[in-house]
């Protein structure tokens, strides 16, 4: 019996001795119940002991923090099943039951009473003085005595168990139902396996070592009555078979006499050591002939003269490749538009993604003859790959994973990682090996306008398409601006709204970082004014915005950080900007760009993974593959699309359309000049015989900016702006408005497949195109055919 550190309840202890104060907490008490040292008996052993149960201990571990004084008493009820308290006395004490509260502190602050309720029920009550408390992790231990007045089992035949259930009106008890304190077994065997093995349908695996032991007794001699006739059998469930290659070994002996009948192996016991305390069975090779993914396989083990037992030894898994990240790890946040050294900002992040693991669910699942691809979003680039596997690359002829990644990035044009056949010995399905696993992290940069999650995508013929989020990019600055509809006014055309540049976090913009604003095709004509918020502490050089007339295609404005913010993120407001708007500028939208010198320009010089190995341009002395070289057209510094929208050009020019446009009816294309342009809805002849042309497609083909062809869903009205003209047309009406003047139309405006169509002559009249012809033989409309 366990030796308790505190007192055994004395017979003289009664409920009346319990102090009036007891323990309470802010909320329910919580405790977890379990039994330790539960005993297994043979029928003979338990009957010889007259059913007396010994050595079991019921433990209640408190999971509530700091139970303190006040409130009602803390009482636990224990109910027995197939067992009872052998004897009680008139003082209601439960003899044969000991109680102990094990605390972290040496001071035992409580008194415990074990109280008899009925022959199959007793209570334990905890009490203490006002200064005491119980902490999380303290244990209430209830012992079962070996004395004559202990707990005895009612039924002592094979398979019977004595259990106890714990409950309390004062506490929440987890796992408190049917705790086994004793069980009765006949003479037989028990079996165990260290771990289940993963296997895929129609694949083969070798089972882990299976241990077979006598359930009661020291060796197998006590179980087997006739060794010469005894057999040990191992039977698989439906869907599994032992392979022809199975070679049974027991306790290291590989000369075992056995027969293999597909799903059952029979072993002659006469060839085994029956004095052994355990038989360790190895060499069992199994095929999942028809078992499906998710199924588990239990091996049934029987020995002549004993009951059979089962052990779960097999798990059927999907035959595939799985990509994952640690979901408990926070997704790293990286700033976009900066290099891995974070030039221009003060952030010290390493630009490293979450660690990614790609692994086989079953050895050989990753087909080493198939290509696969890892993709990151457009505008995100890989500068390095880090992996524990890289440490031994190239040594002793080992496969070099680092070079494999570099070659894959080059193969993917520095956009994706396109892996050719793997070449790893670990993926050879004809060899016995553990499932292949690759773990790595990506060092990343992203374009200035990229913001959001970096979703890594795995695709390929040999794998299911999968995605994991490995990082998140945020901009180190944001720009708030609105579209300004403006008319040509040559010099000193003032923009009526302000541009606001906001810092992502306090102290992020480094000293001497230069913020440059430019407009497409339009020059700034004056510096304007600059205001920095009062709370951030950021200062700019010269306390003003400056005009740069030398370093950019169009004159730019800029401001330079003189000292970093410290209290709050900076807010910089630029107002009173004036433009030099040449009168030859066409109508349309013009984007505002923000390029940060000392940040974005150094980002463009960032060399990507394997960049120094790729001869991208033989005319360049430096062969490094840089971010800007990868996709010159994509790197964008657009801060506000359509910041300036010229709605009236400098002069009326109804003869400005010189492009010849040919529109064949029924075809999914038109000809603009010498270019063939695909259109999603072809021209057609309506029910009234009018040739109907797609408004947007024809307008753009003639040379109108697509952003100047507008659609209002609520009124179902299209608006076309070019030169000094504003043209409106509404679905169902036989009229077109040009600068507010109504022009009758020959055919009503129609909508087909979500596209607006206008009659051939009506469209020409609205746009001022007078050279319009119709070829009835070829059903072709031509605008500006004489140009």
C-alpha cells in the first residue's frame, strides 16, 4: 500500500469536527480524476483474498487556481460498482479508505474526513482555517486499504471489474465516471505494438514489432497445456494480406516454423521458448489489398488454450504528398518595396517565411519522374531558400537540395519554382525507406504595390493542388488621394485636393529617405505646401516640398525625411500642387506615382535566388538577375490611378480619329489599323435590320482611352468622353446626347450579353466619324476607310 505523507483518518474523526469555514473560488472548482496502480487479478488470486482490493489509488488533481476560504464545504462523493466497503462503524467512518491532500507547500492547511454513506458509497470532505488555500496542481489522493475492513469486489469471475465514479456538488470533475480500480482476468495473453504503420491502398509495409505476453503469470508454460499441439495464430482483417515475402522472426530467431495463408499466419509453439516472459514478433509484411484510406487494421492474436486479443497495427493513409506549415506559428509580416536589408526603413525583419514542410503520407507517394511547381503571388520574389537539409548538400555525393531550388527558380523564369524530376533516392518506390520529407523557408521581397498574404501553391502531375500562407506583406507607406476631374488650363493649373502620405508604424521611415511624386505625361509646375502632423515627431528637410526638374521624365515633387517619427506614425499632407498641362494632352486619366529613393530603387537592385548564375543579358557587364529585370512591366509605383482626369482637352478636334476600324458582323474580332483585336461580343444585325456595333470596343479601337468609356448600372447609361465632347446614351432610347444636346438616333440603344450596342450610323454621328461604309456582301462595317 502506498505510504501517504499525511494522516490516515482516525476512527474517532466525525463530521462534527469539520470547521465551519471551507474552500471556495471565484467560479466552479475544477478537478481531473484518474486511478493509478489499478490491479489485475486471476480468479484464484482474488478469491483467495476474499475479494479484497489493494494498492489502487484514486487521484483528484485540482485545475482551478487558488481555491480560498469562504463558502460551503468542498465535498466529493465516491460511488462503487461491483465493490463495497467491507465494514463500517457506528461513527460513520469509512474504514479501509485513506485520504491525503498533497500540496506544493510543506504546510498542510486542511483537514480531511472520509465519511461512510452506504456500503457502495463514501464521501471525502476538505476543510481548513481562514488563512489556507489550495493551488492548481494540488492532488487529493484516496487510497484503498489492505486492511480487513477495506474495499472488496462483489463478483470475482473472469472479465469482471470494480469501478468507482467521482462526483461533487461543489466542483466540476473531469473523467470522473467508471474508473477501474481492479479487474479479473483468466489465464491468457495480452499483446501490444509500439506504433501503427502507415500504408496506402495496394501498397506494402512491414509491421512494427508485436509483443505477446502472458496476461497473468511469469511465462507461457502456465497457459499452454500441450506444447506439441499448441499454435500461435495472427489473423488480419478483411482488406489486408500477409505478403509472400513475410519471414517471421520471434525474439531474434528467424527459423520459425509457420504457414502463411494470405490473411493468417500459423506458428507452431513447439518451436518457441515457452519459458520466455514475452514473444517479440517481427518480419510481418502486409499489403493493403483493398482497405481504403482512413481504415485501421487490427491483428487478431490467438494462442491455443487462451482467449484471443487484438492489437491495432495498421493505418491506411492517402497515397499523396502533403504541404503544411506550423499553424501555431504567427505568419511573419514583411514590408513591401524594400530589399532584404530593409534599406530606407528601420525594420529588422529577416524577410523569412514560415517554415514549409512537404512530405509523403506514404513512402514512394512522391513520384520522382513527375515535375511539380511551387508558386508565389505575382509581384513576390524569392531571394534565398533556407533548409536544415542544405547543411550536408554535396557531401559524399549527396543530393544538393539548394542547387535544386536554384535551378527550379531559373526554370520558372524567376516567377515560380519549377522542379524537374526530383532525383532523390528517398523517393524511389522500389526501395524500403521512410516517407520523404522536405523542410524549407523562403526569403522574400515584394513590389511596392503588393500588399496581402503570400500564398504558396503546390501543383503538379504527381501531387494534389495545395496552398499554405507563409508570409504577409504590408506597405511601409500608404497614399490617400482622390480623382480630380480637370480641364486644360496650360500653366499653373492647381489640383484642388491634397495628397496624404501615411507611415505604417512610428519610426519606420529612415533619415534621408526621399519620397518622390510624379504624374504620367504631366509635369508639376510648383512645389505646393507640406504639413506634418504634430504628434509623430517626424521632420522633413527644409520644411517644404521641393521641385525636381532634372532627374525625371516629367518634373517631379519630393520631400526628404530629416528625423524619424517617435511617438506615432507620421502623416504628411501635400497641398496646393500645380500642374503644367500642355494643351496637346488628350482627354483621359493620368496616374500619380510615388517612388521612394533609398528604398524602392535599392529594392530594384535586389538579386533573386540564383540570380548571379543566370546570363540574362550578355550586353550587361553585371550578370546578376535583379528584381527589375524579371518583369520590367510589372513593377509599379502607382499611388492613385486616375489622379488627374482630363475631361476637356485643349482644343476641339472632330477630325482627330484617323484609325481605320473594320468590324465584321458575327466575328469575335475587329481590325484597328493593322491590329486584330479580340472582342467578347461580336457585332450583329438586329430584328429591325440595323447593324449594331459594340460601343466600348469600337471607341477604344478608334483611340479613346478605355477609362473614358463609363457605365452607370443604376441608370443603364454609357458615357464617352474625348476631346471637348461628353456623349451619353441610355438603354432603350432612340436618342444620343452630345454635350447635353439631343441627337435623334435611327435605332434604339441595345444591351446584348452585358455589352451596350449602338447602330452603325448613330455611333458614327455621336463620335464625329463621317467616313462610314457598309459592305452588304461581306457584312462588314468600316469606319475611316479612306484614312
